[in-house]
C-alpha cells in the first residue's frame, strides 16, 4: 500500500505543480512587476500570499475533521486550479493598477486553499509512510514536484519574453494540465482511514509504540468533537505553554523564517526592476529568482533526506540554517556589487547566493513538513503541525512588509545584512538546543518538558 500511494503521489507531482507553479511568489512577482508595473507594496502582498494561507491552517484542520482526507485535499486542489485559470482574466482589465491588485487577489485565493493541502498532506504522509523512510519518500516526491515547477516557470517566462500577452494563455493552459494531477491524487487510499472515521475517536498508543516507526500505531490527530476552532487554538496555545523544548524550537525557527521572508520581496523588486529591464527579460529575472534556487533544491533534497532521517530536528536545523546564513551573505555581496560596480556582475553573484538559498531550502522543506514530529507524541502530531503552520503564517504576514519598509526607507540593499544577522542569531539558538538533543533520532518516551512555573 505504501508503494501504491507513493506511485500515485509521484504522478500527481508530475502534473499538478504545472498549475501550482504559476502561483509561486517569485514567478508571480516577476509577472506583476513587469506586466502590470506593480509597486513594492503589491509585490510584498504577493510574496506574503502563501502566509495569508497559513493563517487558514486551523480552519482547514477544523473543516477536515471526521472527513476523508484525499477528497478534501482534491477539493482544495481544484480551487487552486480554478484560481490560477481566473488569473488570466486580469489581463483584460483596462486599468493596470486595478488589474494588478485583482491578479494579486487570485494568487491569494490560490494560496489560501494551498495551505490546507500542505496541512492535510502532512497527515496523509504520516499515516501512509513509516518514520524511518518518510524523509526519503517525501524527498523524492519533492524532487519531482520541484523539477516540474522549475520547468513550468522556465518555459512560461521564456514564452512571456517572446510575447507578454501570452500571459492570457499560459495560466488557463497550466490549470488544465494541473487538473490531471487531481485525478491521479484521487486514487490514493489512506491507511486505516475507515476505521478511524468509524470510531471517531483518538487512539492512544502504548508507551512502547511511540517510536513513530510502528505503522500500526501512527494515526492522525484530530480536534476533539465539539470543541470548534477556538478550542483548537486554545489547545495549540497550551502546547506552547507546556512544551518548553517545542516553544524554544519555534522561537528560533520563527527568527530564521522571518529572515528568509523579510528579504524575499525586496530581492524580487531589486532583480526585476533595478538589475534587469523593467518591461522585458522575464526569463533572466525568473532564472535568478526562481529557477536557480529550485534547481539546487531539486539537486540537494535527496542529500538532506538521509541526514534528516538519522538525527534530531534541532541538529538538522543547525546545518540547514548555517547554509542559509552564508547564502544571505552572498546575496548582500551581490546587491552591493550591483550598486557600486555593475548590474551584470551583481546579478551573477546574486545567482550564486540563490544557489545557496536553494540548497538551504531543500533541507528546510523536509524540516518544515516533518520536523514537528520529533517533539510530538503520535496522537498530537496534527496539533503540533497546526501550531507550526500558524506561526509560519504569522511571521509571513509581517516579515515581507517589514522588509519592504526597511529596503525603501532605511537600509536599502543593506537589508540583506539585517536578514543575515537574524539567521545567525537563529543558528546560535538551534546550536544551543542541539547540544542537549539526542545524536540520533530517538522516540519520545517521556512527556514534553514543561516550562517552569511562574508562581
């Protein structure tokens, strides 16, 4: 059954990302900047679109309660595909300003629904794939999806270079191909889902089964019946209050993620409007902003996966955050070189920085999707993931706008130095946690360490 689910997920990864790629922040930001002449504020809004979606994670978790996961995910994927197709209509709006904001609205709608896909697929992966293989399986699926994303954006940007009006055909065409992935995903079956839905209650695993490698005892957490969204949020708050280690981990991850999200819109604006032609060179801007990091994410995911499977998440984050900090230092060098020497030289160094960012992202994707499992007991994995996604959404709604404000009014291109310092601070925090973490991945056999009493 693991092989069957894996096969259908690979087929989905070959088709659905063709549509999803056109809602990615870098590509949509380039389209908005060059086709619509979008402002820095609008680019920040588009960059923050995935994070607006993450705020919806708890809503999707509540709506999916006691429902079959695969049909629910497919409903959300259909919504993403329809939103992508609708984006083409914004090209016919007479006002470019209004068209740009309507374009951003369709992207936000797509990302609102995509957040539910991310949350629920994590639950499906936990049910279908054993812990000791999960990183490698998800890594392979991610490699395929990333390759399709990279190819779709490369072909799309090359087409737009030849004819900017091809925008009106590109989005509906990709949506039609993405619909094929929905059909493949519908054939996936989730292990023991019928029994879980029939019982409509949580399973409490035996202490010896908390290794999360015993397939028979890995079930998905769902909010208790009748508690509602606010009850679920209260549960998430209690997790952060009682689990000191997870709270510290989220603190440093918040800072590391804030650094990543802070420089994104400004990097996009700098490359698409200041270092390349404002109305053309879609392909060059897309290659630097999206293709290069995607390629190295694709190349390095399988290198990170065995490391992830062997060690605790805090130790893994030390290595991954170190690569991210070096990447941001190189971006700073490229930005300053473009400012004081030439845009060509600066753009080449920025591309090298994006290569390192792609390597860091490859590890970050695994840690983001699966890292919370190293803190959560099996029956609380869903709640821990919801906390994780909710905090990601919170920083994502703030960081892009903070970055744009700093870039425009305070730091200029030295914004990359600010983000680098944030990453270094997070790296130190992860390193301090890693000193007390197990050297190899071990099951949680004790309750989470509680925060000290304030009484």
